[in-house]
């Protein structure tokens, strides 16, 4: 099982696709590091996100308490607070990872994220961590028609720097406080994801081949098609919001609250009737999100489905090296 801890709704950026910064949490109402002790043991992955997690002065304590609960821990950040980030990595080293959100090349990034010199700060954070020998680091890019043209360039930049490259696309939900994300040219966005999928599939890393499948799922999302695999959040993964609420996801129009860790133990929430009722809502949910938090567990659970697609399309690339490549759609 995986978890995503939203440690704050405070943010120093003003991203075009997310209005969370206009609805910050009060720092004194955000859950304390001690609440992390209530998470279940044996998680396969914890993502710490926000808002901007490094705005929390006690982020180190949150990480320290979350680490024993999980095999892997990655922080999502806009990368602005280089010094604070470095201090955390000096303390935890390669026990943790980071994805820095970069929405495009410098001018586009700073405009889309509403943060002066954001690209410079993000890049400095990443290069410093790289220099420290931190392995699990990379870019995260949220793609829409406003920055789809930069996608392949950023992928190549990440590659040249030896960094991971995570992609996402815009969603509308309570978490983002918006219903206004639209694609003016959904086909251009979908094709940008497909192009990256081809590049990922050409590499020699199996991890990248499955990322290619994930990017094909993003292309489906951009085209308004159904998810390629069923969504089982609330079973495979959960979120904790800054108030301590346990939720299945951050993609719904209204928060689907299973319970609150200030009032209940995790097991009582997870096995309680409220959680069951929410799992039934998830089973009938029409939203068709395709975010890594809900897609990765679904891909792992039905690994044969992406594996078959990878095998078929990888072989095709190997056999037709000189032709322009067109991958099979997924989820057909
Ligand atoms: S599709 Fe899944 S992740 Fe999206 S809102 Fe529905 S239940 Fe949540």
C-alpha cells in the first residue's frame, strides 16, 4: 500500500493550474510530526507533498517519522528553498528522494508557476543534490497545451543530467481548487506525451518502459478518454491532508473523508464503514484521473497488462529502428 502525505496547503508558488496557494492551511492547524506515527507499517511508498513541503519548519521530523513506515520516500517540491532542501538531504542522504516541479524552460516555467527565478532555484536544488550523490532525484512536469512544446526538451535535459523525469497533466479537483483546467489543443498535448513515451521506450531501463505506458495513459487523459486501468484508490493507496483527514485520493470534486487520524486509529478508519462506503464511491467514480498516485498502484496490480504493451512496442521499436514510431494506444 502507498500513502501521500499532504503536509501543508501553504505554497510560495502561484501555479496557473492550481489555486491551492489561495487557500493555505494555517500552520498551527497542520498535523504534527507525531501524527505520522499513526500510519500503518510496511508501506511500499510515501510521497510527501503540499503546498510546498519545505515551508514546514518541522519537515525533517515528519520525514524521520515516516521513513521507518516505508520502503521508499519521495518529497514533491517546487525546489525554491535550496538551503532547506539541502539540510534535509544532509540529514537523510539517499534514504529519501525528491521530484522538483519544473513546468518548462526558464521563461515558461517562471510564468506558469508564478514564481520569479523559480527555474533557477529548482535547477540549483537539483544540481546541488546531484553533486551530493543523491540518486533518487528528478524533474516533475505538469503538462497542458501551455507547455506541451517544452516537454521533450525537458525530458532530454533531465536525461543529459542523469535525472529522473516524472510527468503529469492538469486535473480539476478540490485539492487544486479549480474546475478551469482545459486543453485548448488536447491532441497536441496527447502527442507530446506519446513522443516522450517513444523516447522512454527506446532506453535500456525497464523502469522507463513502464513510464512510457504511464505517459500513454496521460495521452488518453488529454484526449478525454477513460482510464486504461481501474482506479482503486482507498484500497491500494490513501492520502492524509494537513488536518489529519484520511482520503482515498486528491482527484475528487469534494474531499472523500474516510476518517481523521486525530480522532481514530488508522486501522479503525481503514476497516470502518465510512471507508467501505467511500470505496464504493471510488468504484463508481466517473472522473478518470490519471495521476501517478492512482495509476502506479493500478499498473503494479495488473502488471501483465502494461508488461504486454511494453513487450510488443519495445520489439516493434527494435525491429523498425529507422522508421518514425507510432506506439499502440493503451486501454483499448
Ligand atoms: S478517478 Fe480515482 S483518483 Fe480520480 S477522483 Fe475518482 S476515485 Fe479519485
